[in-house]
């Protein structure tokens, strides 16, 4: 096995990882990007909220970014999966199926993987990313004023439906068999015209990914035109940070965040976690910003280290 060395290895090529690679390439820092090219948002039809790229397919944005990186000789892009990450006394080793690489710094940017089938609602996978979405800031504009469904637990669906009410006044929260324990919340939602349906869902009826109706186990059909799924039961795409023992803390919306400093560097010097890999959900524009900021911070670190030699 060959063992080339890099100043930075980026594991993952989503918006955060590719943005970091761009800044590092422009800083002439020898960088390796390892990417499986299977991003979380690949299943959706359009990506929104990212200035100059609004409405484009996520893979179209990715391909443009990948092409732009070829301008920078310091960036080496390899379409391979990182299989193992090991912390050395100084630096790290990263293994793929075909090679072993060493580096001074690693950015984990592998994101999360959604498990829509694991939610257990028949027909949900067919509409997810096409007419049912996780993020109203990404797709709320397109869903505005439609008959919408919010799918989730007895805790999440009612609360999230309050947010969706901003985009549409015809919202129904579906808890799929779970009972809402807060009658005051249900009454508050009802005052705004939001119904909470606790019956289990038998099947989601759709056509070419377009939500048409929700069939309940009691036989009722509820016509809907789209919806939101705030909790896609996502899990980390890799377990590198977990195996290295990086600590977590509870962050926004009850999600677990990896403990990092202001530069997104962990307690292991030289190990950074960015984008969805750090907090479970970032969005395209925030991930691009974070990747850029972290790459700039790494560049400053390398400049200072070289200055002291």
C-alpha cells in the first residue's frame, strides 16, 4: 500500500467538505478529499436557499464544485470511501480499501444518513425529497398555501406544525399512533386551525413522488398536497469520531453536538468536525460557510506553525 502524506485530509465531499477544500486549495495547502459521492440530499429534486444556486439539483451543485477544485494543484480528489481513521502520536492515518494516507489534520465532513424506511409509514419513502421535506427554510416557499401534513412523534409533529403554519394555514399533524399528552397544546393548535390526528397511518398515497392522500388504519382518507418530516431518523454516516471518543453535548432541538472549539476543532489536536457530521443538520448555505471558516482557521494554524520553524 502506498502512503502519501497530506497537510489536511477531508473525509466527505458535501457542501462543508468541498467548501473547505476550495479555501485550502486557494491557500496552497496540500489537501486530500475522500468522497463516496452519495450525499444525503441526493434524493431531492432541488436545493434552495443557497445564493446563486437556488433551485438547482444538489448533484449539479456538487459537480460544479468538483470541477472548480481541479483548478487548484494542491487539492487531490479521490472518489473512495474512508474505511478507518487512526490518531497517531502526531497526526493521523486514513485508510481506504486501496490506500493508506497520513496527514497532520483531518476534517470529518461525512454528514448523516436518513432512515425513512425505519419510520415505519408505508409510502413515505416514495414522497420524501419530492413532496415531503425535512426543512421549511429549504422547501417551505414551494409548499406555501398548500394542504400540508407534518409527520412525527407526539412531541415533534404538533410543535413543528406551528412552524409550518407560517407557510400554510392548512396544516394537519400526524403522530402515527402516538398520543399527545399535552391537551393545552392540542387546543392551542386547534385555535389556529391545525388538527392533530393520532390514528396510525396505513399508507401514503402518491403519484410519481407527489403526495395525494393519507390513508389511516380506520379507513379515512385525508387529502394532502405535500408535507414535512422534521425527524428523518438520521444517524451518523461514519463512526470515526465516536471511536476516537469525542465527547457530545445536547444542542439545538435536542440534537447531540460534538464538543468542539470556535474553530470546530475537537479535544484531539488536528481533528475537526464540520457540517452535518457535527450537529446532524446544517443546511447547504450554513455548511458552505462553516467549511470555509474552518479551512481559514486551519490555514492560520499552518502559517503560524511554519513561521515558528
